C-alpha cells in the first residue's frame, strides 16, 4: 500500500463503508466535539443527503454557530465530520488491477463449481445449491498479459502507488484503460500512471473530480521533455471531472500531440469568451483532433462555439444541452472540415440559425431537437422542416434522410411558405381598396427573408407541384396543399372493410379525420387510435392530438393512415394503477413531511435545552 493513501489532505477523495463518495474540505478539531484536540476530516458528500449539516456546528463551549467549511452544494445535509482513522482514501492502480484481474492459480470463487453458502429456493420451498461452471475457462481470458483493454470503474483507485515501474511491467502493453468513477483527484497521479502505459491509446477519466490541470503537473512535463508527450494516446474522456476553465486545457496540446477525440462534457467552460472581451480565446493547437464533445459545458453564445472553429481537422462537434441561442454563418476557413454537429437541448430562438447551417461546407450529419423553435411542433413535422431548410444533411437525429423523405419534406415546406406568402399579401390594404403593390413586395421580401431556401425549392419542384392548365403557377397555386392518403381500419369489427382512399387538405384536423373514420368504419371517436406511415419502410407515428392537423404531424402525399381500437379494459387497468401510484406517492410525501417536522422539532428542543443549560450555568 502506498504512503499516499495514509494521510488525508484538503481535496482528497474518500469513501465510506457503504460506498458513498465525498471530498475532504477541512482537517482539524471540531467545535462541537467532546475532545477538542482530536482531528476530524470535514467531508462534503457527492450525495447531498448523506451528511448531517452544511459544514457548520454549534460550539460546545459557548453555543455559538461555528463554520468549519462551506459545501459547494446548497443542501443542509451534504456535510459530515469523520475521524481520520475511519477514512478510506482508496488504493493504488496496480493493486486494484491485480484484484480485478486475478491470476489463473488464484483461489476459485466457486470451488467444485459451487458457490459455498449460496442457494436458491424452488417453487416447492426447497433450497437449491447455486452452481457456476466455466470459471477457469473465463479466467484464462481475463489475464492481464493476454488482454489489451481493462475496466476499473468505481474500483477506488486514488493514486499511482510508490512503485510506478511495476505498472509498466504489469500493464505497459494495455491500449485502453477505463478509470471512470474512481477517487483520483490529482493530475500528478494521473500522469504517473500513464507515464508507465507506453501503448495507451484510450483513457477514461470521467467522473473523477480532478479539477483544472493547472499548473501543468510535473509528471506531464517529464513526459513532454523525455518522449514528446503521450504520442500514442488518441482518445481521452474527461466528462464530469470538475474543470472550471478551458484555458488550462491548452497545455494538453503538447501533452497529447496526436489526440483525435476529446470528451469534456459536463464541465464549466463558460469562461471561454468573457462578456466584456471582443476577442475569443481560440482553441488553437490539437492538430489531429477530429471529435470534440462539450455537451453541458455552460456555453451561452455562438461566439463561444466559434472558439473551436480553428481546430484544423475537427469533423464532429457535440454541444448538446448548452444554452446557445443561435447559429451564425461560418466564414472563410471556419469549421472547414466539420461533417457532424450535435446541438440538441440548446435554446434556439429562431429558424435563422438552422438556415445558417447551409454555410457549413461539409456538414452531413445533424442532431437537433429539444429546442424552443421545435417545441410547438410534432416530431415528424419538425424533422420535415429541418430537412427542407438544410439542403446537404443526409442524417438527422441518427436516422438517414432518404430521397423520398427529402422530396416530400421540401414539397411540404414550399406549400407552407407559399401559403404564408398568400396570407401575408392578402392582409395588405383596406378590404375596400386594391392592395398596394409596394407593400405587397415588402411583405413578400419579409417572408422570403425568413425562408431563404424557398425560392430555390419552389423552382426545383415547380413542375411537379403546379396544376396543369391556364392560370396555374404562383404562390396561390403552390398553396393548394392537398395530399393523397389511404385509411385502413385495424379494429376487430371493421378490419374487413375496404380501405378509404382520400385526397385531403394537409390542414385537416385530426378530430375531423376521426369523424370521417366513424362514418366509414362505425367506431366511436373516443375509441379511435390513429397512426400513420410515410411509406412502407417508415415507422408508425401517432396522430395523438385532435386539435392539430395532418400537416402538423408531417403526413405526406401517399401516406398510409391506420385506425385502431382502444382496449377499454386495459385503459381502465392503467388508470387504476396510476391512481394507486399517485395515492402511494402522496402518502409517502405526507410521511416524509411529518418526519421532517418531528426532526426539526426535536432539534429545536435540543437547542432550547442546551440554551437553558447555558442560562442556568450563567446564573450560578
């Protein structure tokens, strides 16, 4: 065991016997302790319900409130004081590896193929010995010298150990090491470990509270001076590592010169562009970086995102769950190789940002959702609009965009904008006067400015969308938004009835469509479930809002609509289950509130009692 693990210090990660993790924020005597000379460690637990206070106690001497440390969490129960002798400060890398990947001749867990003392009860109430076959065979494939990838997740690794050369001898051939959720808290110890892993290509350090790598650890500096950095490392995962600034990561350029994938999600990089600065902290360097994940990193503007635009080989940018409100057009060499952009869960305020994606020269794969501008749309409608507005995307939200899907999406979009043009121009002028041509043109320009792809798409699909005959053409012709659909009944009483083939306006409400189904298939509206498929290869999509239209759900020309029947008994059972769950939840809440009141009352009584004792002692 390394001497590192024997002495706690501020920032050390610890665990208790139940597996709860915490951080040492204070070391010293505690004002409320009986023995004022005894040393305690003040712990903030990752689970903020684990502790008893927020770092403050009532002094045993004068009953005043004494704060020994302050928790990052706002919870009143995130802190505890623990005697140093009871702290588990983790173990070294090699010891953990040896425990997880035992030797072939190590004692068997199931000698004789049986787990001693482990039984299962049969239906007849008899105990049955649990047996385990193939343990030796499995163990042969778990020998460290025969594998190249190891996972030590949540194993309590906190440091490299005193004998770091042992790491090289035992694990120097490993190409991938997963240390997620361990107790590492110093970059110096990380450097000591990977200095001995010369073949390492991928390293997982997510969910270790390492903080910012500043100043650059000595072990990293040694690697740069001796070997030019960790040249074999291609992928580095640093999600949720408690980093608070992008700036120190700049030092990683020389530490990991050939890095291709960097995952730093759920850290705080809001400083990457200050609100008072006109120039960005450009994310220069990383000459080989192809993928960058900055999801949930508290980015609020596209100016911050542009800081990554100079990364020369960047192909994939993942920035989900931030607060970015818009996307700007790229200029010159910005994001010149970007092919994949994931931007779900941001706060896009207008469709202008989506239109600006057309300026990305190589963008082919987009993930976009959970945004204010799509919140008022159905999933299918939002997908169709995005496909129409971004011409080069061939993958959207993980699904390929087929030629037919793009064709229907673009036609739907053209019809919608044409209808908007017609409505905008019809509102110009008084009802008793002829609309003013100049105002008409102004309105038209405003609509087209909001839909920069409209004129190109209208021209592209003009031949297939304009009716034959004189007087055809123009916005009014394109706004004749009707679609051919076939409606099938899947209900037991009418499944043999011939399907209906109808030409319907896409503005037809789902409630009206249900009335049509009721007349033809004799099924009450309240019992109908409607779904549709855009084509035979598409998945069924629900039409589950009577107040919205076919166009809202993205029902396209040639779609198949299916009417099914609600299982009344099943629905009643679900309602009953839901009612019981709500009652149980309400009872639990009442019990918790009563328990909290009793605890508060007891604490207040204890405080009052102690204060009375102090007053009595003062009088004496």
